[in-house]
């Protein structure tokens, strides 16, 4: 049984931890609003980019001369998994949920006889995946020192990915990140970005519902320009979604930690009071026994 001094030291230690978790919760809550606004603001642009590409991609429907970023290189043997996670931990299951989705996808591909390579964006993704796929991680990109992630960082990642594709290092690239829904809900996502996976928009192919646009320059030239830009936009969107998801997950995790610390303090304080009362009672019995002996 721990002594009164040990219990007192442990209570003080837990109280110090509680102050830290409470402070981290407040910081995460303060940063969450701005990160959430940035993520929500980026969604319409990314979605509209996909719609425009979907409309323009109809020009190459069934053609063999489609841009390689749209139609692919005709192979699907080598897969690049771009895993975007946070730079720090203490955010519940945020980082591990993204890494788990990427790991399951990688194991499925490996089971089919495919070759898998990882490009991790964020230190925690590398730390988690290296336990099982250390030999398959080709590069880790970290922006831990960058205070506010911007389009410049997303463009840098995009250029590296496109350079790898141009060098024939992979055939298909899939981006993994967590979409922010709420403070308690961050959903891991997997989006294929090379070749661009264009979903057919509603009404497309219906002459009565289709809207005719005239493009200047040609549709082919616009597609050639938009495809590389779309990769940067999708990566930028993933980074912003991750930013909001990270602070939401951290805020929830630190709130749980603060409440758990409070419960532990109450239990330790109860044990301390009981032991102190027992010690006082024992001392009184010794005093009374000594007085009666005299």
C-alpha cells in the first residue's frame, strides 16, 4: 500500500497533467475554428474543379490519345499510396485511422500481386507505417516547422508526385486523408488522383439536360492545364481537411484526458483521506492504550 507521501505526490502529478491537457484542449479549440473555416472554404473549389474536369473529359471519351494524367499509362502494377497525416500526436485515433486505411489498401494490393510504394506527408504517418512497410516508404515530407499550411506546400508535394509519375516510378496514385465532419467525427478517405478518377456528372450524356459551353482556348488545352492543377488542389484540400480533423480529434482527446484525470484525482484523494483517517485512528488508539497502561 502506498504511503501518504506517495499518494500526495501522485495527486500533485495528476493535477499537473490535468492542467496540461486542459490547456491543450483550449489551444486546439482556438485553432479548430480557423482550420475548419479553411477546410470548408476549400471544398467548393475542389468539387467544382472535379465537375469541370468531368465535363471536359468527355472530349477524350473512348479515345486512345487522352492525356496520361487522365487516361493513365495503361498499367496498374505499381501503386503509390500518398498518406497524409499529422505532424504531432495526442489526437486520439486521428493518425492511426488514416494509416490503418492505407495499410489495409496496401495489404489488399500486395495480396493481388501488385507493387506498393508509400509517400508519407506528415511525420506520424511515417512513424506508424514504418513498423510494417519500412522498405516500401520512398520518401517522407514533413512540414512541422510550417505554421500555416498553404497551397505552396501542396504544390510542392504535387510536383514530387508528378515527377515520380513522369519517371515511371508508379502507375496509380491514391491519396489518403481524413475528412472533417465534426469534433467527434473525422472520416478517413481514399481518393485516386493519378490517373484522375472522373465521375460522370448528373445529366452528362443527356442532350436535353446538358449545357453547352464554348471554350477558348480549346478543350484539349484546358484539360492539359487543369489536370496537374487538379492534383495540387486535391492534395491542398486533403491537407486542410487533415488540419481541421487533427484539431477536432485533439480537442476531443484532451477533453477526455482532462475528465479522466479528474476522476483519477477523486479516487486518489479518497484513498488518501481514508489512509490518513486510519493512521490518525491508529495513533489515537496507541495514545489511549498508553494512558490506560499507566
